[in-house]
C-alpha cells in the first residue's frame, strides 16, 4: 500500500517539539503497516521574519520558509521561455491557429498551475510579461505591440484574470466563511458579504484567503447562488471580455449585469 503526500503542520517555537512529533508520526505509520520514506520526506520551518532558509516542493509548487513563491515562479519562467520559442516557430510555419493550440498545450497549463497560491505575489508579474510575449508570438507581432485586445481576439484569459477566477471559484466552492450577518444583527445591505479577516502584516492581508474574499464580495448577490459550473462559465466569459491586467481593475468594474 502506498500513501503519498501526507502532511503534518505544527505551530511550535521549539524545533525539538517538531522532532518529537515526527518521531510519533513515524511510529504511527509503522503501527499501521506504513513505511515513512525518509529520503523523500521534506521539512520546512516557517518564519515571519525577513529572512528564512530552505524551500520545499509540494504537489508541484515550490515555496520557502517565508511563504514566498519566488523560486516556483523563477523555475516556471525558465520553462516558459522555451515554450514561447516553440509558439513563435510553429506560428511562422503553420499559422495563428496552430500557434494558439500550441500555446494551450505547452504554455498556458504550466503558466497557471497553482495560480491560486502565487498569483497575488509581486513576482507573478514576470509570468504575466511572458504571457504577453506568448500571445504576441501567436500573432507574429513585435515586442512593442499592445496585448489587451490580442487576449480578447484569441479568447485567452490574462494571468491576473486566471488568478481572479481561481479565487472566486475557491470561495464559491467552500462558502463556509463567516458573513457580516454572522457577527452583527443589523439588517444592512451587505450583511451577506463575507468577513475579511484583519491582519497587521500586509503580507497576510494580501494572502489568498483575504484577496479571494474581497473579490467574491464584489460580485452581485444572485451570482452567489449559482451552480459551480454556471458560476465558472459566467465568470470566465466576463473575464475574457475584459482582459484584466491587475486585481485592482476588477474592483472598479460593474459586475451587476452578470447573469
């Protein structure tokens, strides 16, 4: 029997306690006829400081002791650079549609993998810049060509739009967060909005949960009662028509007409 990707999360200041817990876990695995593969096991000590050591790869996403995804983004950029070259070559030989199909085959899936986790980081803009290069390569345009209309013409979501969509679907699937109506009994018009936790640290305020909740609160009430499939399709269509370049653009858009 094989059991992959088992995780232990421990909140503790002393490393000795973590070692004790790992020892207990190893004993439990043994008692249940499971063998812990020490060679493939990884550990990471998170810190809230300005520096930290080490990083791990979990389910294909790399992050470090600071909760940063810079290493993951850097590794992704290296792969995407090769994909852009392939898209450009195929576009010259086989035309725009073949280049577009190549884009989805070798670029888009890798560029957006795990975007819910790292899409809100500052380093994500580097992946977005490469995405712009990729859509220019599909069209055979030079590096100075504006991309906003190209995304619409090719029916391709921008990376920020992919992040927004992932955040919205994440909240729509869960719906177990407290609302304003749960914390007070006043009949306000926003009582169905989710409560966004307050954190003193800016990094926490821009975390996936906080950003996703704020984005979801911007949607009209009727959308929150849609089926997941209908919700995802509606939001995808809307985001494809807007070519959003950053999350802030979404907050100023009129979403009341979404059906």
